[in-house]
C-alpha cells in the first residue's frame, strides 16, 4: 500500500524574483539535514501567478545518483558535493554570471 504524502507550502514574500530565489536557496540549504526535504523541487512564483513556478536549483541527475546543487540556469558544468546540501553560499560556487533564467 502506498503511503499518502503531503507537501508543505510555506509563504515567504520577497521584493523580486532574484531575491526570492536567493532566499529560497538559503532556506533550503539551511534545512538540508531534514531527510523529508526535496531541495531540487524548490520553486518560487509571483504572488498573483502561483501556477508559473521558477526552479531554484538545477537538480540535474549526476553519476552516482546525486543531483547538481547549483542554481537553475547556471553557466558551466554541473558538479556534485560530498553530501546533498553541502554547497556553500552562492559566491563560493563556480561563476554564474548569467541570470537564474539562463539569460
């Protein structure tokens, strides 16, 4: 029998998309110790248009079953950390000079 799962929607507002993504990355990384957390599924949306969600992390599947912890739309090669959530602040990651949406 499949066990029913529930998704927690926690409303946190921000002034713009970039700030919302940064806050979402920070919150997700601070909670990486929770086994129930799915960091790669973290998204943000405009308050009035919650159907249009913007991914926060790349989450590309890598060798060994790990996922890329870099921001969505990052420039360059995906990489893995020693444990999920171990990536440091964004300025410690490889250069992502493009915006989160890849532009």
